[in-house]
C-alpha cells in the first residue's frame, strides 16, 4: 500500500489500536457516524460495505479504513455525481444501469432511478462515498470505541 495524504492522520490516531475500547460507546458513535451508509448487526443502511463481514479485520486495518477511506476502494463503492437537466445534483453509488436509466443509491439508503435522457452529466469521483475527515471532533478513545464496537458485533 502506498502512502497517501491521509497517512499523517492515521499516524496521529494510531494509539487508538492500543487503547481498550468501550463497545457501548462505540455503538453510539456508529449510530451517529456510520449507520447512514453501513449496516452492522441490524443497525444502519446497506449503502457501503456491510460491516458484519469485517469483524475479523485487525484494529490497524479498521483504523486505516476509517481514516483513509480512499486507500482501497472497490469499484462498486465508488460514488458518482449525476447532474440532471432539471438542476438536481445526486451523489451515490450506481447499483443498476440499463440503456434507458441509472439507479443511484445515496446515503440513508435513498435509491433513485434517473432516465438517461434526463441526465445532463454523470461522472465518477473515483473516490469512496465514505468521506475523509470522519475523525473531526473525535478523540483517539472515540476511535478505539468505534473499532471495538465493529469488532464485537
């Protein structure tokens, strides 16, 4: 894995993997920060990867995935920007494409189908839908709690 611009942020929060996390506090953080796009143990929305499949990942791998979401993005989770002819701007992942339409899955599992004739412009961001900067306002302990919650479910 090559170093990214976010590597310094990961380094700044690396102590989180050494701290004892509190799963209950992590669950509250998950509900506030992650559930709009991720599902875990019946909570949240299946927009991004289902985190039930990631409970066996190392704390280090999770820290990187949380703080540097663009370091490894599966193409099916790359988000698109769709500008419509009526002035709307939609961002989300493309879940279905036909010759006539495109289905866009947005945060909070809002899905919308747009006819191709109504699209002014559609472009790939080449980035994860998960935003960078999730750590803003979080302590190292908060990240330890969030990781513990994900690993324990």
